[in-house]
């Protein structure tokens, strides 16, 4: 079982699941998504998933927008990279900054099985079983 080096279960799970045994909490996640999040943290610095006013960016128990979201299966995370978030960027510039990071990660061998959602102001990654690796919501 893989456990994230940088993110704890309180950052990854909804509040309703905070009291799960640790081994159950970690098993909810695909190890590929946790390893990818750790890689992003090492490459780009501090990131937030849930916390600081952010919710529904990790594991979800019920749909927020998409009924079959990879978040519901522990195969998706939304990361908010601090060095981008701390800048006073317009929404368009923020999207451009995240799209640049998506492009950098897309071509790395470590991300060969990771999908990226483009044109949003955070970094969505998922490991859904799909041939489409770049998509817009």
C-alpha cells in the first residue's frame, strides 16, 4: 500500500471520512494518483488539495458535477500549487500558468497514464482508464 509522502488523509478525504482507520483511508486511493501528487509536490513545491477553504478536491463520496467522476473512485485529485495561488493573477493568467504545468507534466514518462483537464484554474489529474489524456470540462 502506498501512502503519500506529502499529503495526509485529512487533506485527501471529506470530513465525513476523517475517522476511518488509516489503512482503510489509504486503500481508497489508486497508488498512481498518490505518486503523481507527490511528484508534483516535489517538482513545484507546496500544494493544497483540501483545506484552506477548499473542499471536494480529493476523494468524494457523492458527485459534485460529474456522476462518474474519477474523484468518486480515488483516481483523481485537484491540486492548488501555492506559488501560483499566491500570485495576484487574473483567472485567465492563472489558467495559463496551470496549462503550462500540465504541458510540462504531460510529456514526462512518470505521467504516461495520467489525464489532465485543461482550461481550469487548478491542476486536475486523474488516472481513469481512457485513451484521452487531455480534455476540457
